[in-house]
């Protein structure tokens, strides 16, 4: 009990890393939830300085893979490594300094104010030298997600999309070099979908590794450095959007005829379901 | 700590030059805890002094203070023999006991609500007090005395501990506790506890039955210094550990996984806090039987006034609980003087309507239970 009270003092702070360093990796990852084999041998890497998008149909295992990288789930086989060390070798406090996770749904049991919620993201730094920057980091995170104007409102009084942005602000405030975002755009309007993906790009440019689960393939094509298409618990294809987004492959994976064409002006790939 | 050991300082959101947003909205809320703390402390001192003076044998306020000064060697003067005895052997142990029980119940309520992420959790509502009472009654019925004066608190603690984990295991699913499951589990556990107590009473002889009945009604009338000493260590240990978990309880309100992502060892914290709650509940139940609703009402009122942050809520609820119980005990022994209302009856009379209101409010917010 005494040890748990004072454990905070002995955390190993993360070292700055070169762009391209692998911050998270899964090898031959198998995960069973109940009787179902949700992941069946997945290999993936997230490197500093790039945005990786996980796409695929419902139930393909995207969120499970993200949860495994977040060390929420213990692999039934295979390994998950975070910042070069086996996931189990880190303490909860050390992991919190290295990876931040945006859950699919943002819940809150008590009516904390928005600013207090974002401030919770700073908790891992409590007791370190960086805790002095808390106010600036929080302000910047709230500006980046455009929630500054809600700062003094209770979280429970916000709409779904506003809550999602506050949750993202909290994750940004955590300043972890590895960001794992589970459908950050699901509840957002057009403007804020773009905003969130731009924030992802900025974080990658600043040297972080970003792994993001997306349903909008157009967004994935426009913003991701690499895309992994999950299908039935395996990775059906992985690479730059231009290599991976192929009409035939997506049609097979989604069981829905899909067209892929370049944007007439920018050349970015556009993905459409074939209609009539 | 050197600058090289700090990553991500220059990542995007930080680089934009930043001024503290520290919104105006939250500023008013920040000064409230201080005001509340000062107010509650003042109220506590007042209630204690009044409580020490009022009773069948009246002692003027000045004499109470004088006698206290005399005892701690700061001048003042001792009272006559009767007055001194009433004050120091009857009134003060009773007041101290009320403070211990109140602080324990208030703090335990705040912790339970935080751990369950649910404002309706409270030791009495979810059956922990009942479990502790089973332990206590068992120790009386079987005439246990293996720990001397501490036997009853020990048995109450074991009973409370078993119940905490039972309720917890039965009412959680997917990291959250639904109100309906929690209340129903409490009903079931309380019913089972009632049956066990009934069984013990059936086996007890007449003297023991009288003892059990008095104890169960929830009263501080039999307060003595040895009784105070029997529960003080338990309450102190619980109250000392609880504040260390305030910040983590804040994070837990995000949910179990997000709390873990922010570096909280959720499993360990939960076990420790269950332990602390059982300690506090046992301390309260051991001296005064089941006194309900203090742990429900106090944290809830404080949360409405000062916001849900546990750094104030946990110690604040202990303070508020002490104030409420000292006040309630004063009322219980003066309102129908020379007779004395059972304390548990009084708190339930005031607390139950509040519980109703809280239930309805929660229901409105969630749009039904189903």
C-alpha cells in the first residue's frame, strides 16, 4: 500500500526519438474475445512522424487492434511492443507518458467542467518538471480542437460532437509520443473532421506516431501516410493510400462495389460506393 | 530533471504561444472549497461547544471553554466535580464519537461514489453497513472477545469487507455500474444481512438481545473513552489513506480504461479503496449501528456546491459528515428531552426524502431505468 502511494516518484521519462523510430509494434498478434478470434496474426508498426490509418468493415478488428496497441488487451499469442519494450514491462504510469488513447465513446460519471476534463490529460506528468507547463499545454490543446469557448461549461451539457473534441483535447494535452485514436471523426461535422485530421498531421510532423481508426476512406486517403486494411482479423493490405486503395480489393473487403478515382485537380484518391 | 529527458515539449499544440485559458467559469468554483472548508470548520466548533453545554446538566459556554483551557494548561479553571465529570466523561466522548462516525460515513460515501462512478452509492444503500452489522451482531451473540475491546470493530470490518467485494463483483459489468443493478444488489445484500441478524438474535439470550437492539437503533448514548479508543485507529487509518486517491478518483470518472491510459493502476486502487471503505464503515457501524444517508447526502451537497473534484470532495465529505452527525446527535438528544431519539432514526427521517429526490433527478436525466 505504501509503495502504491509513493510510486509516482520513480517513473522513467520518455526520451526524444528520431523520426522513423518504431514507437509501437505488434507481431503475429492473436486475440480472442469470448469464443471469437478477433485478430488472427496481425503485424503492424507505428513509426515516429507518420499517420497510420486502420480501415475496414465493421467487426474486422480495428478497435481490437487499437486496444491491443493501447495495452488494454493481453494478446493470446504474439507480442506488442511500446517504445522498444514489451508492453507488459512498463508500469501504468510510464505507459501514460508514452501513449495516449482516444476511446470511441467519451463518458464521464460526474459533472466536471470542460477545462477540468482536459486538465486530466496532464495527470501523467504530475510531479515531473513538465507539469509546470500544464496551463499552456491545456490552452493549446483546447485551441487546436476549438473547444476553448466551452472551457467553463460542464462536460455533460455538451453535444456529442463537442464531447468528442473535448476528449481529443484531453488526449492531446497528454503529450504522449504515440497517439491511438479510435474513430475520432465519428461524431463530427465536416469542418471538424478535417480539423481533427489536420491536428493528426501536425502531431506527426512534430515527431509523434499517430494510429487512427477511420471509416471515411476519403479521409484516410487524404491524410494518412500508410493505410492498413483489416479484413476478418487479418491485414488484407498495407501501404501508402495510392498502393492500397484499389477498387477490386476494397470491393471484396467491404462486400460492396467500390470505385476509386483521383481528384481532377489535386490527384488525391476519392473512394465511392458504386451506386446504380 | 534535464530538458533532454522531456519529449514532445515542442509538438504542435504546445508550440503555438499560449496564455492560460483558465476560464472565468471555473474561477468562481475554485474559491468555493475554501469558503466551505472555513464555514464547516466554524460550524463544527460551534456545534461541539453548544453540544458540550446543553443537556440535563447545563454548563455555560464560558465554563466549557474554561475547563478545556484548564485541561490543556492554557489558564481557565476547572468546574466543580459534577460538572467536570459530566463534561469530560459523558459529553466529550460522545461528541468525539459523533465526529469519528460522521467523518467516517461522509468520507466512505464520497469514496464509494467515486469508485462506482455513481452518485447513489453509499455504504448503507448498497448494503455494506448491513454486512458490517452482521459481523457486529455475530460478535455479540457468540460472545466473542478474542481482541478485547476491538472484537466488535474487527468483526464489523470483516463483515463489511466481504460485503464490499460481493456487491462490487455482482453489480459491475463492462467497467460501469448501472444504478438499477447497484440498488437491487444493495436490496438483496441488505435482505440477506437482515436474515442473518435475525438468525443471530434467535440464538441470542435475553441480555444479548437487549444489547443488540440498542446497538442497532443507532445511538451514541453509551459513549465512553474506551469506546472512542476502540474505533479511533480504524477511522484514522481510513481517513489518512483516502485523500491520496483523490486525483485518481477524478481520472476514474472518465471510465476504467481511460483512467488506466492516464497512468492509474485501477485494479490496485480499487482494492485499496474497498479496504478503506470497509475500515471506515466498520468504525462507524461498530459504535453506532447503521446510520444511513450521511454518506449519501453530504458528498452530494458538496458536489453541487463545489464541483465534483475529489481533492476537495474526499476530505470535505469527512468534515461535512462530522458536522452533520454532531448536529444530528445534538438534535437527537435535545428535541424530545429528557427522552432521546435514536440517531439512526433521525438521519433516516431526513435522509430518505433526499434519497427520493436524488433518485427522481437521476431518473429524469437518464430518461428511465430500462
